[in-house]
């Protein structure tokens, strides 16, 4: 229960219209995109500037109240779910694009700006903000930074951390710090920016971000290529990279995913097609035809079954259809899925898929794999099927073990949140975990900021 | 004076051939490329594995001995100069390339590998390690990571931190931690890698690095363009970027630099030429001619005086001649130079140069500017001339003030070291400085690892 005095102080600070403690309002702040993790807070505050954020943190520290920051709520690992109650700090009023510095390829934004809105703004001046997770329409920049979001362009453009040049952060104890700068080359002091990127709101609350943008590519080309097996597709990927061409996007669907989509939307997959690559290159218009040709040749050398090239925007939408229909299509196989988000060094994707096949066989489950081939990021869906029994949780642990064996990571772009906390030790050894804990304790000695996330209990 | 017991324990650990305490040997470990900062250590140790590094740190902690790690000694800000005595830890035995994982575009190296050797190794398999500071022939990877080195390709490819995927680090108190991974998408725990990159060996000793490499560009094209003023050149740079073309290299020489080089090597500069851009694009051969054409058009629209294109490797060397002759040429103007390495957001380079001109005028000094236009990095040489009087140090402070006014950084790619420690407050505010100090103290409570660097005394 929140202390009445604490509540009154928050109301004095923010006014009654920017905080609420009524139980019926709490439902809206109890979840993210992961249906299994829910927890209601006892209050919600909606600050509109960094000073208020700092004051709230000081009050939380005075009254020992957990604080969970919240962006768009579109995460998959419960990062914004207030698992220890306390208050949720909704960052939606931090919704301004503060500066678009076209000449310097920099934008300065508040964390509550929706990613797609930022993308649209910079697009209007011929620039591009590359991180492009599936949730762009509702995810916020702050959430993307907190989770170090990836998306479909990471193969060429990298992930969110590659675009964060500086941050303004309110520390758990209320101090306001500024990291980084507008400069590409900057070695003034320690690089603190990256420590906050991907820390899932456990080390500080982002109140401003200096982001890098890039010139908008003049043109792009979209292709799909199908192969009998994912091994064949993997050979094609190696062959593509060997040409020196760096696709912006390199997505894949495995056989199960492909069959599910074919069943759902009949887009024309043949029974012998066991893997699909969706490839996009972007850059100077002049260069792209040659790149497409190189990709086609590479695919042909590796036994491509069908190679399609988009000739128009309409064609492109058509080629993306299979990838976009996937989530929906998988619901036809089963309504209950255990999802995972892992990454391996890209050349080990086939080995990982083989291991997943073995796990599926061993536990009599269905595993559908798809995701971002170009950066080694596999999204794994596991199910016992529509009328299957309870899911064998041992299979999930076997997936983790397989990831580690291939030098992969148990979390690629969806965070650790509260969902994977107990598995972190698979990737992080004890001395390193200890160091991470010491950083957390240094910044948040009472452990009040987004408790229960990222770090397992020591 | 080192304790005899400490010396004996080091000799027991490493053998007498891998440590020395004789004063005459100490000269070799007393300097870097900055002629003004020298300080002799009292001993030198040369470990060959991480366990030895850890043991040395534990001994240093037991006997309160400062430890200064040393790579190639090619830094410019005294980062490896043992200003508080103690022992130097030479990392030259960590000289193995441990793994070249071609399919995954990853190399794993020890910190003592010379950057150029690594570049040559990956070049042989058609890949490229992009960071390319002028000191590649002797600088080591460890030093490059410690200083977050930049170089001539940063305009397109970024700096060292963009290529460090993971590190093995011995902490000041002897624990061994492992950060990052081989995976592009990796959100398993806090990102500690970047905290160590650019920390100049003050937070830990790097014993292994996982580095990213990229496909080697199929081809490149080299051009030079001269303009009457740097303002005109700046307009051309904006016009080039507006075409969407992203040069890999975009170097500049200002009027003083240009005149000095012309005087030294008579490469054909005309009196009316007051600025030179050296531009390289790389990528798919097919695309480059069109890119060169766009660049040429952009330059022509901005009043280019002479535009030269290299038609051969020999031509290329010729175009690079002016840039390469610069250091030598400046010696003809004066033997004593006060150098600086700063960066500003790229579009503010002309404003910065104007401020530098004013400073030169005010103090009756000569200021020569050159460097990496494409990433806003200006190398500034200041002198009172061959028979000039003592250098007015106030001019240096005015440079710092000008940098800050333009939202630039007082250190771009040469580190803070011990040379700029007292100026760091110009870029880092007190709460942030305080946080940096707390991190340093957490990791190095006795302040024994590379003392006197990066952080000013609190």
C-alpha cells in the first residue's frame, strides 16, 4: 500500500490530473505485449519534464516505492510490467521532437515520441532513422532505447544503440546526467550512453535522446528466394555476402512457417520449398540492379527454387505478404505459443535450426522459426498444437542450451525483462554478473527502479 | 620506490626475463607520441596471459603500486605515460590473432596485435577492419580500443567502438569479466563493452577483443577538390551529402595547411585555392562512377576551382600526397607546435574555423587546420612561428571555449589522457563527472590503474 503522504506529495507535484491511484485505472499499466506477465501497480504518474521525474524518484526513494517506467508498452519480456507494485511512470507526455538538425544528421527527441512518427518526420527531409522493429506504430523511442530494439534493417544498419549519440538520464536517486554529444568522434570522458541503452529502465530514466540519422537511400529493391531446405538458403546467404553486397534486410521463414502461411493465404509456395529468404538492398539507384543480379546469381548457384523480384511498390507489398501474414498464419496451427527471441552468429543459423528440429522431435512439439537472418536473430515459436497437451517447459531450457552451445545470446532484441531473468546466467558468467549487479547497486542502492528486471537476485 | 617484496613476487610470477626494474630500461616506457609528457616508471612487467595480468593487479593492490598499461605508445595525450610512477604493464606479448571467423565477419584478437597486421590479415580473406588511424603501423588494437581511435574512414564507417563486439577485461582488483558476444543483436544483460572502450586503460585491462569486420568494398575512387575558402568547401560537403552519397573519407586542409604543403612539395596548388577536400568513395564498382559524378556536380555547383579524379593507384597516391606531406610541411613553418584534436557537428566546421581565425589574429599566432571533415574532427596546429616568442597559452583555452560554444568535444580521437584532464569539465557537467568518478572508484577503489588519466581529481 502506498503511504498517504507519498500520494499527497505526488498530487502536489503533478496535480491530480497527472497521477492516479484508482484501482480501475491500474489495469492499463499492468501489461505489455507478453500475455502471460501481468502485475498491477498501485499508482501511475505522468511527469512532463526532467525536474518532475527527478522529484518523483526522490519521493520514491524517501518512501521506498518501486517505480516502473513505461513507454508504448509493446515489449515482449515484461520490461514495463510493475512486478513489485509501486508506481508506473508513464512517459507519454515526453512526446516532442525537440530538434531536427538536418545538416548534422541529428535529431533530439523526448522518449515518448512514437518511433514511426520520428521516422516520418525525418523521411520528410530525405533522411532515415534506421531501427525498425515491428512495433514502430506504437513503440516509443524511449522504450526502443531501453530495450536496444532491432528490427528488419539491422543486417545492414545495426540496432538502436548504433543510433543513440547521447542521453539525458535521471538516475534512480534523482541526479540528472548527460551522456554523449552530437559528435561522431567524442572521447571526452567515459562512454556512459551505451550503459543506459538496453538497460531496460533499470539504471535510469531517459528524458532526452540525441539520435543519429542517415541519408535516406535513393532506392531499394525487394526480392524473395525459396530453397528446398534452410541449409540451402544458408549457403545462398554466404554466397551473397561473399559478393560484397550487404542487404539491408534479410529475413527468413522456415518450412513450418512457410507451410502455415501458404495454408493461410495461398501465396503460391510449392511443396518442395522449405525455406524462404526475403531480401532487400538499398542505396544508390544506379548500383542496385547490379546488386540484385549478384544476389540472383548467388541464389542460383545454391539451388534456388523460385526467385522473385519486385518491379513495383505493389510487387514489393506482395513479396512482403508471406512475412507479414506469419503471426496470423501461425494462429491457425495453434492459439498457444511459447515464443523466444534469440540470436546466434549468422553462419550458425542452420546449426541452430537443426538443434531446434531435434528438440521438436524429442518433445513432440511444433517449432516454427522465422526472423532476421542477416543479423542471426531467430524468432522461435513453440507449441504442442491446437489440441495438444501442456507445453513441455524442458524444451525451452533445451533451446537456451543450444543457443549457448553455438555462442549465441538468449535475448536478441526483445530484452531480458522479467521473463528471462533466471536464464541470464547462461550468457553471463558470475564475475561479470557480479560487476553488473555492482553497477545496478551503485546507481540504485535501494533497488527501486524497475525492480525484478534484467538482473537475477544476487 | 617499489617494495623489494613486490619486486620479488613479480619476478617469481613472470620470471626475470619478463620484468625489469633497471632505471636505464625505464626510458623506453616513459613517453608516447606527445613530446611534452614524459614520466619514468619504476618497473616494467610483460605478462602473457590474463591470469598473469590478474595476479599483477592483485599484487599492485596489495602493495599500493600504480599500474599503467601500454600498447604501441603512439598516443598523443599521454595515456600510457606513467605519471605517478609505479609499473608499466607492456601488452606486447598479447600479440596473437586468435580466430578469424570469416563466415560470421568476426575476428578475435589479443590487445597487442598491431592494427595494420590485423588489417592485412582480414584483407587477405576479402574483408576489412575499418578503423584506420594514422598510426596503424605501430598502434595496437588494445590501444585503439582504449582510446576509441578514429581515423580517415570514420565519416562512413564510424570509430573503433563501432567494431568492438565484446571484450575480456581484467578489472583493477583482479577479477576477469567478459562483455558482449559475437552476436549483432545481443541484449543479454547490461552493455559493459562500451564503458571500457575509450576508458584509456583506467577501468580495466583488455586481454581479448571480439571485433566486427565488414566485406571489403569492391572498389574505391579518390578525388580532390579545391575551393577559394573553407566556407565554399563546406557548401560542397553539404551538397554532396544532399545527394545521398556517403564518402568513406572526407579530409580537408585549410589555407595555411595548403600553402605549407605547396611550399614544401610544390604539388600544384594555385594561390587562389584556400581549401582542399580529399574525398574517397567505396562500394560496388558499378555504383562508384555515378557517385563520383554526383560529387563532381555538387562541387561544381559550389564554385570548385580544381577537381581531380584518380584514374589509377598511382594517381591516388598523388592525390593523397598533399595530405600525407602535411606534418612534414608544417615543420617548415615552425618546429614547435601546440596541437589539438577536437570535433564539432560537421556542419559547424566553417564556424569553428572562423573562430580559430579570430583566435589566431587576436594572439598573433599561426593556426593550421586539417583533418577529418566527414566526421567533424579538426586537428589544430598552433604556433608563434619559427622565431616566434613563447606560445600564448590563453589561445588554447579560447579554442576550448569555441569548441564548447559550437556543441563540440574537446577530445575527438586522441583521448583525454593526462593532457586534457583539467579541461574535461568544459564538456562534462558536474553530476555526470561525479557519476564517472563513482564508476572509476567502484572499479578501482585505490585509484591504482593508470592514475592521473581521463578523470580530474574530485
